[in-house]
């Protein structure tokens, strides 16, 4: 089927299978490999992207369901010259280990900061609760989100 | 030594690529014209394979190759003993054993084809209890490679005089402890891209802990020279010991080499759980004696590690469990026996601490119970026995430097006095 997707402020015309997952379209058809697959069943959050600013698991969304929505992947969050405060704080505070959970973590955190720029520690933990980190750097991840919130507030 | 970095935060050089989504894990790389590979795995823990029929799978449009044991030149791999087959020929020893592999134009077709492979299994009773499997009359799971017994490894450690030790003991605590099987569950499921490059070399891109060993295992299984195989380590999405053994490397390499086409493979989470090693479940039988004034005088420990279906690193892991069996405590009279036993459970291998984690449950619980029996605080019980510079371990190693345990416990004393210490 023919669909149009808007990803990272760019429009794409695509031919996809009706049962194709948004995750696969992003990775395989658009080459946006920053979105990861850890479980394929909504448990791990590695595939998190933003849909109209809200964090969703792209492994649970069909590509066709994303039509008409504004999508953002990690590639749209920042680049080397203009990193997002979250990307900076994750690197600076050592919140990155193997890095497989990192894109999803950053997108969940971005969804939070975009609606609540001064989250409490509890609110951060709640917002990130759908993202697993098996390298278990949760403490640093929470601190990195706090640091980014301070920077966003400034 | 440059100590300036200690206590400072160094930015990881791979950090930026990871936060920007640029980093390539093996699932993130592709080659033009690549085929997709999938593996059929056994649902049975112990079975004899009477036959494998791949005709229906091979006939599916889009299937380019179907592989079974007979297509593997040297069908064996393993870090210590090559007791694991690339594709199982006759004897299934655990759930998840690979039996056939398919290369097809798409993932969907590859997985459909796998479902069409017909395997005729003669299901055999499984050995799931390591203590049953140790018995002399238990059927041997690897008679050719490991002989008539399922005891893969036994390390006895003896120090001092047990009888003298028990005579001196005013209290004796005897208990059994058990630890469970654990999966590393690294977040990035195994994936691989294998292809033949412009120089005719087989290239295998993979997330591995052990590129040089993978290279040897691939070369051995395919009958290639080392110089014909390149293993490129991509970003590793967590490992924790679980990427020390071969996963998809040889199967992908075999298909790429035979078909001269790039092969991409990715495990689902379920396949990942089914196929890689686990932390050894251990049974720890402990008998520990101490004098009235809280000095340890004797330890008798029997440790049984469930190696599962293949040896992987089991001898080294249960050896380490034995070496750590006393904990960081001086005990003059020691008798330790540590075993690795083959069963039909998922195979056990390397996982964080490599066998040193399991005995902690036993020796520290023993210390608490002895403290209670003697009316000492758990902290005091430990301070009276802790390793110092000059201590000799159960294996006869004299500790000459860097023994910080006493200092560490002393630093914790104020905290323990208010919160941690029940007494
Ligand atoms: S891959 Fe989507 S939640 Fe795990
Ligand atoms: S950094 Fe490895 S899973 Fe989070």
C-alpha cells in the first residue's frame, strides 16, 4: 500500500505492506537505524519514538497507523553541532554504556521535558519506566535527565 | 602509573555516536543483495533425531538454501571442548539446539520455510537434576567427548586437618543453599551479517566478546584458513558473559560462504533466550565451624554447578566458585569439592563474576548464622576472620598486597551501627 509519513520534519512517500511495523519501515526503508529492536513486544522501550510528541513503542505501531502524525526518531533530536541538552547530559554524566537503550531513553525523556520542564525525580522515573537498561545505569540516566531539565530551564 | 584519571569523569569516545543514533550494532548493517537467515531450534530437551526432511522448506518460493548437519564441514564448536554442534546431526541435548537453517529472500519467507522443515524426533527422558545426573548409573549425555560420567569437572581443595578443625569447633552450622538460573538478557539480541568480500574472504560482522576466538571457530567449522576469515566487532549491546560462546556466527558464515551471498540474521528475543548460555544454578552444601570467640576453624563445602547441555566455560566457572568458597575469610581447615555436571538444561557459561557470585549466598549466610549462634554481631564475626595482608587462602595463596576488606568494613561501621546491622 502507498502511504505518506512525516518523520523528523521530512515527508516520505512509501510503499509498505499492510502488516509492516513502523519500526521496520523506519529502520529498513528509511535507514533510521537509531531506533532499536530489543523485544518486539512492547516490553523494553528500545524502539521508542515520538508520535505527536508522545513516546510510543514503534514495534507496536503499524506503519499505516502513523499516517497523518508527526514522527520523531533519535536522528531528529539533534546532531553533533547542535545536540539536544539530553544528548549532551547523557554523554557528560556517563549515562551511556552499551548504548542500545539510549535512543529510546532520550526520546522518552524528551517527551517528558517537552510537557514538564521541571520534573521531580519520581516523575522522571515514572516517565522512563517503560525503558529498560540492562547495563543498569539507571541512576546516571535519571541524573542526566535532571541535568538536561536544568539546562532547558536556563 | 598515571592516576590523574582516577575519580574524574572521562567522556566515552563512543558516547556521541550512541546518543545521536549513529552507532552501528550488527542488526544495523546491510549489504546489497543480502539474504535473510533463520534457524530451526529443537522444542525438546533430549531427543534422538531419526530424520530431517527439508524438501517442503526448499520448495518454498524465495528460499535460496536449506542447511542441515550434513552441510557443515566440521560440525563442532565450543570454547573449551568442541562438544556443541553447529547444526545438530543426531542428538538433541537441550531445548533450543539448532537443527536446520534457511537462507531466503526475506525474513518472512525464511521463517515460513523453517516451519516447513520436518524433524522426526525420538523423544528421550531428560536429565534435569544435576545430582541425579551425577549418579554413576545415569545415562551419559556426551559419552564420546566426556566419557561415561556426566561429571564434567571436579575440583577438590584440601587445606589443614579437618578432624582437628571439627574438634576445635564450639559451634557448627550446616545448611544447603541453592541459586537459580539467570539469563544475561543483554538488550541487543544477537545479530550478524556475513558475506564474502572482494578478496574472497569471509567477513562476519557481529557483536562479540571474543572476536579472535570466533574467527578460529568459524574457520575450523567451515574448513577455511584463519587468513580467509575476518570477524569485525560491531557495537556490542550488552554482553555480561553471554556473548563469549558462538551464537549465529558459524551458521551465517556457512550460508554466506556456500551461497556466496550476504546473509543477515537477527535473533528474536525468544530465540536469544533459547540459544545463549545462562548463569550456573548451583547447589551449595556448607558445614562451617567456629570457636566460642568467633574464629572460623573448619569448612566443608560441596558445590554442584549445573553445566546444562554443553561444557562452555563450566570447568572454569565452578573452579572459581571453589576458589571463592571460603569468602574473604581465613579458615585453617578446609575441604571443598566443586563439580560441573552435564544435564539437559540450557547450557551454562560465563556471566558476571564467573562463578564467584553464587558462593556468596552460602558463606555470608553461614557467617550470619554463626554470629547469631555465638551472640556476636554479624560485623564482629566478620572482622575476626577477615583476610589481611599475610593471610593464606584455602588454595594456599599468600595475600601480599591490596587487601582492603577490614578497612572497608571499618568504614561501614557507623552506618551499620544505625541501619544495617540488626544487632
Ligand atoms: S522493541 Fe519495542 S518495546 Fe522492545
Ligand atoms: S546502556 Fe546498555 S542497555 Fe542501557
